[in-house]
């Protein structure tokens, strides 16, 4: 394979602007939608005045309320429905949180729509609200009782509390992780139009199935009459996870007006009507012998949710697997607050959970006087400590060893504050490990080969920039011996294949086995192993099309039917015969400027075990992006709740600060690249999320090494290291 062939297959389309994102679509005669939003933290709307909005030139329609039979319940995606939250705005006068839509405006141009929306005024009956996890009025529930799903049950191995009591060395620390928003560059964007009874939707979503089946449910129409296309997405990161509450209203407006409707949510509304990583508080207790061998671990989590939905915590699935902890107890609680329902955001639970756990491991390293890398190697697990099953593959120790060598870890003086750079800044070196569950969802793939040599793949998956098209194209090119440029990959399109939620780092590891099965089917159909175009010509046909579908180990055809019906059917990370995770080790250098205490991250080395690397260029890019996210999590990002007015205060990219180029130094990426053939026949595990897990604690541990100050709350700012 030449270097050219490993490039991103849609790179030219993207850099030349030919890649069409949802916002690029401007159908003829389109009308633009905008929301007016609630300005109280909670309560009721007593009256709403739309007359000024209706007077704005170009305004075509203002809607404040839909009938319950016109806009039906869709249900929360994690409770069997298709919507990002169960709350559907514009159906009654309840306000659950500031920023909730209270009116929809349709106008001939986006400026008129925005102006009209802002001209809408309401009279409210406000009620007390709680937006913070520790506020009066927030309500705490035991997750185990609230959500009786076995895979969300608290993990218990042995008697961790008794083992902790008997441990010679004990760590007991509480860590706080703020709420965060994914803030993809492309905001929530939708274009809807009716073609007779058919509803055609372009949407920036990573779950076109949910949009299709959600709209069908909401509007009471046949899903066969709903087409959803999401061909290029300008960042998803989990937040574009389901059907959002603007889609039904704009579909109805399009029908009423007989015109296509386009809606691009302005940035501040993305922070209030999109979902977010909920705030969480983690208490970690570790018990060990004098050499740092773990005897017990307890991880207790409180995680924010909304009043109307229970967005679960899955924190201890990861932290119970990092090390060979002979006893472990997890406990997860949910805290109801007056916010939109939280949702997935890149390594949703694992990144905060491992920030806590790997910070505690660093505390244990200092408490026992062991090197942090050696401590982790000494606690490496050979089988899954929770189930006793083998891991499908686990190269965490190799990630740590290789990362330490590349980083030059043996030059580290463990004494905090002991390493000073030439420019006088204080150097800190930190390490942390990460893991992320490896899952698979049922996928359908169709493969067409033409007599002139083109291969067209239609498969379940969404291209959010992670490179799924490239990974699929490289697999097909490699297996069939055709040039990559001859391969066209269609994803994110419900017209060509079912499009289940692309998330959980299962996109590539689910799609590739299905595509490979389709390749095998094609070769069988043609009776060849090579030169497919010649074999197609020999059939006398211009095109030969085959289909295949794949399931996770242990799944039955029922799971495939669930996916075809628009529901989730996730296999893993615990499979009948093994447990599957991806693994990572991150090594970080920070420099603390001695006077201003400004913290910089000049150097990161990340080594990842994601099984086989399916697409080297996009894989390395995924890891670099994740490290940038980790720098953001450790030093920048916080969605600050507004205790005075409700909602969030930080709703622009000026206020919700993400890292910029000047914040990022050298990021060295390496892969173990050992195929995991027990997990699936292509040997790929997940990559996008594991690469984030552990970055923030590695930075926090480096800050400790530089300053002697233990950082138990993110983000770490100058004022915390003064
Ligand atoms: Mo990811 S947060 O599961 O899209």
C-alpha cells in the first residue's frame, strides 16, 4: 500500500469545499426556522406575545404550541425511544430549564427568522430551580434502583470495604469533573422537505435511524416514508446522538407552508438544546500493600441528570478493568437537576471516571514510593477482574513500556518540583492509563461491483470526521486488490442501509466485519478470489450487487431486527467468551511558568492498543484530536451552570474555552497494531474514545510532579497552582 493510498479518501472533497454538509444545502424556496427560548430557570409561561415577531418583514409563520396528537411522544433514546430527551418543547406551557424553546419562527431568510424570534416576549411564572449537582432542590437516586438494566448495575467483586480496612496503605480522595459541552464546529443543523407524503431530511446526526424512526413516531407516519441523509458531519462526539426536539416542529412547519425548512441552531442554543457531559463527583478509595499491589478499590460516583430523564452513569465499567483489583465496589448515583437531559460526549463516563481513578493511582505511587509506571505494571491484569473471563486482547503493559521508552521516562526525578527547564519553568512529567469498552452493533453492508472496475459500498455508519469512509475504502481496496480511488463508500444514508447510532467507538469495528462479509459474498457469487471487474464482465452484467450483515458475538438475528426497526442493539464489552476493551497509555510533560504559574503542555506521547489499525492516517489523527480534547478537559473546558438565571453561563466559544493551536505542542502517537481476531475477523477494536481516556489525569499528575499540588478538580487553572 502506497502512502497516497492511506490518505483520507474524502480529503480533497473536504478541502475544496465539495463535501456537502447539511448547512450547505439550500433547497429552492426554502424557509428558515429559528427558536425563541425561555428566559427563566424553571416555571410556566403565563402569556406569550408574538405580534412583534409577526410584524418582522419576511416572517411566514410563528408557532407557540403543537397539539399532542400532532407532535407525539418519541421517548428518550436510552429508555427505548429515539429522542435525545423525552421532553418535547412547544407542546405545553411548562419550562423545564432556561434555553428551552418556547416558539418557532419561519421566515424567508435567516436574519428575519432570528430577528422575529428575538422579538417574542413571554410572561412567566417562575419556580425555584437547581442547576448544580450539590444545590438545594437537586434529588439523588441510586442508579441501581432507578434503572434496572443489568449492564448498568453497580460492580461488586469480593468485599472491597473489608479488604480496604485491612490494607496497609490507603488512599481516599474525592475528585470533581465539571459539566462540558462537545461544541462541534458544525452546530445542530437540519433541512427538511416533503415530496408528496415522503419526508426527506438532511440532518447533522450520528444516528440517522433515530431521526427516521423518531420522526415517523412523532408525526404518526410510516418510517418507509422518511429518508434521512447525514453524509458529512462537522463533528459529532456523541452529542448528535438521537432525534432532537426541533425536527418534528420544522417538519410540520414545512408541511403547513408547503416549503422546505432549514434550521441551523445558533451557538448559544447548541449549549442549551443540545446535550452535554454531566457534572460528576467521584470518590476513589484504594487499598494496597507496601509495594503498591492493589488489594481493594472502591469507586463511588454522583452524576447529574435532568428531572425528565435518567441519563445513566457507566463509570465503573472502565475503572474496574484497569488493574487486577482483587476486590472492587462501584456505586453510581444520579442527581436530578433542572437542565436538559445530559448525553454522550466522547468517552462520556470513562474520561471523568479515569481522571479520578488514575489520579488516585498517582497518589498511591507517591504513598508507596513506587514509580508510577512500575506501579501500574505491577498491577496489570491477565484476565478480566470482574468476570474472570479472558480479555479479547490487552496490551496495556506494552503501551506503558513503549510509551515510557519513547518519552524518556527513565530520566524522571520523582521529587515534585525537582526538574527545572533552561528557561526557568518547572517541568512536570505525568503518566496515566486509559481503557474503553469495545462493542459491536449489528450492521448491514451492500457491495456493488461494476464491469468497469468501480466498487460501491453502502453500509451502516456515519462520517463525523473520524475516517470511517477511509477505513472501509482501504479494507475493500486491500481485499479486492483494486485502487482506493475506485471505491465509493456511502454511509449515513437511510436510503441505502440501516444507520444505527455511530458511537461508543464501535463504528469502524462494526462496519468493517460487515463489509468484509460482503466482500466474501461477492467473491463467492462471482466464483473468484481476484480480478473482480473481469469476473463481472464475464457475467455479462454491468453490475453485481451482494449484501451481508454481521452481529456481535452472542447476538441473534433479533438484534439485527431491532436495528432495522430503529433501536439500539449493542453487543459488549462483556461477551459470552471474553471481555473486550481498548487500552492506552499517555505520557505528558507540563511546564509551569514560575511567576505567572501559566501551565503549558509542550509534549505528549500516547500509545494505543486498538487492535489492528485500519487506517493509519485517520487513526493517528483521531489520537491527536483526543489528546487535544484531553488538554481541553484538563486545563480549559467547563460548562458553568448559572445559579442565578438557570441554564449555562458559558454558551459561546469565547466563554466555553477549548484549546487553540497555541495551546498544543508536540503529540507523538504510536499504536500496538496487534489484530484482535477474537473480537472480530478484521481484528479492529475501537479507537476514538480510548485515546481521550487518561489524558486529563496524565496532565494533572504532571502538574503534581511540577508543583507538589494535587489537582482533584478540573479544569486546572492558574489560580489553582498559585
Ligand atoms: Mo460517542 S460519546 O459514544 O459518540
